[in-house]
């Protein structure tokens, strides 16, 4: 949400009373509409105690609302928002008994991205499985997407003014036995989000089942630093990198043992898991991580020399 000084900037430097700004923000947050009736303007004028005429206030509100672009504001697909659909799975707490086996795999084994416990890894239930068109063979794992229910199409199912940012943590496989528009929601080339149920119910009503959404890729906000989990075996270090901020999804990773001065390029094994075929036992390990937006962070000696397979190590470094 934009702060008051940012609103003033949006209004091209207009000097307006802070109380007016706050009131305009209040109206904007609760209505998200420029179709104000004369009675609405009368009430607004009363709140301003006659300091502003109806016409002048309408002008400010119209310019203000047209300038704002955010999820609970006036949303335009041409402004970077794209169209998709969303469904849900997993029960009201993302671990319902109806899909206990699947949910157990998703939450505990990490799904197609390979994350561990999504709760302790910081993702919790604001997650989604992506269709083939979005998953990009696992390259999208860890990326964040801001979403709103498209109320212009199904106002009866959308929760007004609500939005959510989810993390891609799984893959929604195609079902070619069903038509794309009747059950085969994740079939190519459809962009689709199969959301954890709590995430879905943040923006839409449960009974809807499936809703059209508007979405856009956004930066990820994480608490704390990146986490490195050592899996695999000798000569096969399989490293899960999680809790990545910024772009969230990674394009390249390098590893270096303390007995070497050379960075070794790792390859993506699957999802968020990266592999090295070098014997690195008994060495402290450093990583260089490149996000999908090209930014690079280096974590020196983040894994101590006494590391064992199955252990996780947190850093204070993040994007």
C-alpha cells in the first residue's frame, strides 16, 4: 500500500491537507471505485466539514484512483497483470484427510520442487502448484506471484479488495483425459495455480471451486537468510536451497570447498535441488547463487567442515 507522501507524489505534487489524503485513502481502500454518487460526495463533504466542495473532491478522487495500480485498486491486465485460473487442494489447513497422502508428500517431501517442511522453511500455506505453462521444468520453484480474483468475471465468487502473494512450491500435472476447460485445468497451454486451500480462501469463496484470477510475478519477502540442506551421498551432493528472497527462483548456483580456490558450477537436479559430483566431505562449503533476475549473492563457509548428509544450515544472507 502506498504511503501518504507517495499519494501526494501520484497527485503530481498537489498540496492537500493530510486529513484529506487519509480520507481519500480510506474511501479507496473500501470501495475501489470512481463511480461515486452524489450522496457519497455529500457524506465526504460532511467528513471534511465543508472545507472542500463536492466537485473539487470528486476531481481529486478521480485523479487519485486513476493513478493507483495495486491489487485492491483499479487493476489492468495491460499494466503487467496476466490472466489465469485457480483451484485449491489440501483441506482447510492444507493437510486435510481427504488428500492426506498427497498432502503429506507436498508438505513433508516438498512436492515437485523438493522443499522440505513448508512450514519450517517459511512458506507455510501461501503456496501453489503451477501448471506446465508456468512451472518451466522446475525453474519457477521459489518464485512469488501476486494474485487477485477477477471480480469483473465472477463477482459472486471473489472476495472484494483481497489479494495474496504465493510461492511456487509444486507442479500441477496435466490430465489429458479431461478437456482443458472441464477438469483438465493444468493442461498445456493453460496458466493455472492449484493453491493451498487457505491461500485460495484469502481471495475467493470456497464454493467457487475454480475462479479466474489476475496475477503477476513479484519479489519475495523472506524472514531470515537462505537455507542450505545437504542431501545425497559421497560424490553426489544434492543441495536444497530454500527461503530465497528477491526473485525467489534461481538460475545458477556454484559451490566451492575449502580445499579449493575454484568455483564449481552446479546443475539443477530437480526443482530447487542442485547437485555436485565432487567429493566434498570434510570441507566447509561456500555457495554463489544467481537469481532469475541476474542478481548474485555469495555465502562463504556457510556449511561447516563437520557437515553431514541430512543437515540444514541457515545463513544471514539473502536477496
